[in-house]
C-alpha cells in the first residue's frame, strides 16, 4: 500500500511539473516577445541547472545535486528580490 502511494505521489509531481513547463512555454512566446530581461529570467533556472550539472558531473548523483542546488539558489534569489523591491517601494 505504501509503495502504491509513493508512486502515486511521484506521478502527481511529474504531471504537475509537466503542466508548469507546458503553460510556461505557452505563455513565454506572447509575454516575452520583446522583453530580453524577461526572457533571461525565464531561462535562468535552466541555465543554472546546466551549469551546476556540469560542475558536479563527476558525482554519480550529479543531476540530483544540481536540481537541489538550483532550487535553493532560485528560492534565495526570489527572497532577495522580494526584499529589494519591497524596500524600494517602502522608501519611495
């Protein structure tokens, strides 16, 4: 029973990730047509993942390490941007 629930969670996570990628790519064409900064922000996680994978390519779990490090770095960058833009709007 537990094994079935684990596989069900994995399938739900995979479907959710595919939906996020699909909707993101669908909206990227119209939203980011003339905005180079938006396009760079859209591609940042993929580029970061590829760089971190290349750095950790000697490990047997390189893609897991790269995925976790990418998630941590992106969460940190999101927090920093919230603080910076929140302080900017507070003082202006």
